[in-house]
C-alpha cells in the first residue's frame, strides 16, 4: 500500500529554514513520504537554503521574475500548483508562515479540496498594515487550514479568539528553534575574511537587519541616524549590516552608513548569519524571524517595528520594541549594551522538537 504523500511548499529563505525540520521529520517517518515543491518566489535565497539543509526539490515552479508583484507571484503559483496537486494527490499540503507562496499554495489546495496544514499558525499583529501583506496572508491561510500548528500558547489563543475550532489547533513550538539548534551543533560556518576580522576584534559588536517595506524611506533614515549616534557614543562599538539587495534598502544604506566601524555586506548564508548573531552583543532588526532566533542565541534585540506578532519575545527581557523612533532605539540599545550579555534564557518559541510533533499530528489527522 502506498504511503500517504505530504506535499511541502516553499518559496523563500525563511520558509526553507522553518520547513527543513519538518521535511527531515517526514523523511524519517516510515509511514509517510514527502514531496517538496519550490515556487522560487525568491530564487537565489531559496536555493541557498535548500543547499544548506540538504533538501532537493521534487518540483520547481521557477516563478521568480524581475520586479514581480505579489499579485503576479500569487496568480502564477496558484495556476502552476493546480496540475502538481492533481498529479501528486497529496494527503496533506504543508505551508509555512505568511508569504505569498504560502497563501497561493493554500488557495490552490483549497480549490482542489486537498487538506492544508499551516506551520506557524496564529501569529497576529492585529494591524493589517503591519506587516503588509503578511498579516492579511496569515489570517486568510488559517481560515482555510485543516490543521494549524501554533508555535506558542498565545498564538493558539489568537486562533481560538477568532472562532477557529480547537480540534484543528496544536501547539508545537516554532520550527526555527529546531533549525538554529541543528546549525549550532554543526561545525561553525566558514566566514568571509572581512567578517572574520570584524568578529575577532575587541569591543562590543552589533548586528543589524532592515528590509521591510514599512522601513523604506524616512523610517530607514531615522534608523541610520540612530546608528550613527550610537557609534559616536560608543567609540569601540562596531556594527555589521548584511544589506538586502532591494535598491530601496541598499541605496540608502550605502549613502547614510558609510562609517569606518560599519561593515556593509551582501546577504549572508543562514549558517553565517546565525554564527555572526551569536557572536554579537546586540541585534537591531525589523525581521520577524530574528525575534525568534535572538532568544535562542541569548542575544538582546531592539525590534525596529511598531508592533510585533511575537509578543512572547518581550517577556524574555532580551527584546524591546522601538519602531524607527530614534530616541527609543537609542534608549533600548544603550540599556542592552550597558547590561551586557545575559545568561541564556529559555526560548519561549520551543525546545527544538517541533518538527517531529508536527509529523505526529499529521499522522493522527490521517488516521
């Protein structure tokens, strides 16, 4: 008798990172088989992560086009996924997070009447404009999902408050913790020479990421002004900033952050990023994933967003919301730099066993 087929859809770097532990658990399960489909919403970054985690695509939709809009990705992915679903006849389709790829795979599966499992369900900022369009995407995905794998009790509560049935919701932890722990057990990544010298130097070190649409323009300039003030106040502080290739990010970064103690780099591979973050004393970021990774690494993070859909991180004492307000950024950064690194806190996002838990719930659903 053929094993039930679980079709895993990814298209971006974060999706591969967070689906890698699930794919590994599926491949280790004798009762299921996994089919991995890539949309290539972000071609290079997706491929880089697939190689990092040793995942080979069974089907590549190759959707990435220059200057594509979310609507073009959505319509293209739905159209190309439909025949794949008819051919593979999956017992379940797994999507992750809140990307256009995840929404497209959910809609295509819903139209084809294939069960949907949503990894990292229930995150809510309660503001449809922040982050945009991700907040809308995840609300829509949860509405059509047959299984919702909530990373925390708070995310489960969000789903229940929306009237979604408790029998469909399972708290599993966040699979990013599995991925980070796996990487930290490996041999440290080979670092580019300039980055290796940067991390080997004396004095406090900070890592920054800034790439969200909400940060484009004046908000980014406010962040860069705060960083320059921080560098002037702490003469031994150095900052590394892997710059997103989007011209709305790269142009202003190269214009406003030319400084002898700022290292602007190309986007880092995930292993290099994790080992760099672990070596730093402070992170400034508008990334959702970094908010989950920082407590697993014991590094304080100033969140460059007005709201967070991961409020659990604030309870650790290792995170603070600042938005792009210069005064708030400086206040929280000074506090974290003064207090120094704390002992490793227990991550509120899981224990590194989320992948196997998700597979167990899929088996229970199919049984």
